[in-house]
């Protein structure tokens, strides 16, 4: 019997065996993997992962669920970190040569800040397979000049190769959410990826560009560049941020 979901944690527990099996198959865990599960809840995905891995780390903020998980899984196979994943230091999973995989059914109310937090560990991350609100996944993988394309799209595509794997309907959860969910896979781009000269400036410029979506670059990027400087990069200052590729944002940031 599943525990009662707590609204303050945005909990919706995956309970459909078909989708549990599909997600575990997509993750494809191997015995030697260093893996961390975000928000294991009552352990629907945790159980098959523990069965396939030498050891699984998990991060869970709910004290009641954490206590139940500790009783259920042996310490030699399972380490539970009872804390807020937005503050979790993934580096403590290993030493200087840490390479880890991350999985999880992310609460919708923390999904975007978590993805930005995880991006700070991109150099140690092998891959991440997450269930999120479908609308968020659509934004993550969106192409330029589409309604879903925005700051989240640019900032994540700057660091990751993103793949929308499949959708999960509300009926697969207890209680059912009011929206569809989707599974996304994130793989960090290689070291020779396109990089801005200054990541902080790049992030600030992207944020400014999308701060007022309907305004032109000539207006939104005034704190950074004049219209003439934008045009010098081969970009029309009358365009809007939602039409720019990641490469064009990098070009403007470097300028």
C-alpha cells in the first residue's frame, strides 16, 4: 500500500508496473555504476535499481519515506541521504575522479531549479534520466523560434544533449497529477563543446534576452550591447531572443 502523498513536497508516486519497467529499461543500470536516485518516494524504481546495481545512493527529503526506505533496503546495497536535493553536493558520492549517473521522478515544483543545480556538476555526470512534467521536457528540447523555446532550453542545451524518450500518463501515478509527464535523458556535451568566453556573462545575457520575450534584442540586450554591436555579429537587432540559436547567444556573449 502506497503512503499518502504530501502536497508540500509535490508528491505523485509512480505505481504502474508497465511504466516502472520502461523507465528502468531506459536507465539500463549496470552493477558497477555509481548512481543516485532523486526522490525515491516509496521505492517503485528503487527496488529494481537496487536489484541490478552493486550499490545505489538516494536523496529523499521526506522523513517518513526515508525511514521506510532504510528499513526496506540493506545498508550494504543502499545509502540514503536525507536532505534537500537542491542543496545536495553530488561530489560527496566519490573522489576527484567521480563519474556518476542520476535518475529520478522529480517533483514538479523543484524541477527547473534542480536542473540548473545539476548542471553545475555536468563534468562529473555521465547521464541523467528523469521524469518531469511534459511541459518542462518540451521546453528543454525545444528548437529556436517555437513557443516552448526559452531560457531553460538555451541554458540546458548549452551543456547537455537532451532526448525526450517517452510520455507517462497521469493514470500511472497515485495520486494522478493533472498534467502529463515525460522521460528525458540528459548527457553532458563533450569537453570540446561550444563554450562562451565567460559562462556568467552568457547566463546573464540569456536571462536578459528572455526577460521580456516580446521585445527585440535591441531593447532587451541594451545593458550588454548596442544595436550596432548586435548587427556586427550578423544578427538583426530587431529579432527576438526566442529566434536565436545557442551558438548565436554565445556569439553575442563573447562580443
